[in-house]
């Protein structure tokens, strides 16, 4: 006589519950990132509280759009190569952002930048930089 293993009895329900939890976390992370983007684009801040790097990556937002206050250019930073723990809030990255062009002109690291929004892809011709509300540009 054999008995069924716990894996046979409960395995499918445990896997289904784990999949539902992962989907719920992804949806919650996506909503948190969308709320932060709306706050940043609508009111130009405040940046706090912000989602963590891990939350943004889990939601599919792979890039952070940053605006240089010196030369008024928008650039994207890949969040998956940032050397910080995944529990780091996105707003804490603002102090480390430097404009390469302004730094070369001045001869020292130029740190005046402003976080704009989280983005799923880089700035390109088909996906232009974000604009403030109401339209600033």
C-alpha cells in the first residue's frame, strides 16, 4: 500500500498560489510606479516616497529619465546596471546623477539634475522625452 506524497496532494495548489502572489506583486509594483510617474510629471515632485529599484524592475520600468538643469537635456539611466541594493528607493539616486556633457565643459562632476519619470524603454525618436503637465515645452 502506498500513500500519496504531499507534493502530489498540495503541489498544484501551492504553485498556483505562488503564481497568483507573483502576479499581484507585479501589479502592485506597476501601480506604484505609475502613481510616482504621475506625481513627478504632474507636480514636478516631490520625489518621495518612491518605489524601490527592485519594484521598478519587477514592474517593467527598466530606465529612469533624468533632466539636467544646466543644459536642459533629458537622458535615460538603465536601472539594471545601477550598483545599489534593490531595496534602494529611486529618489535616492538623484544625488548621484551627473550630466556627462556639463561635466566635460566644467572640468568637474556637475551634479545638478532632476528626476523626471520611470520609463519602460530608452528615449528615442519614436519614444520622445516626457513632458511636464501642463505642457512646459
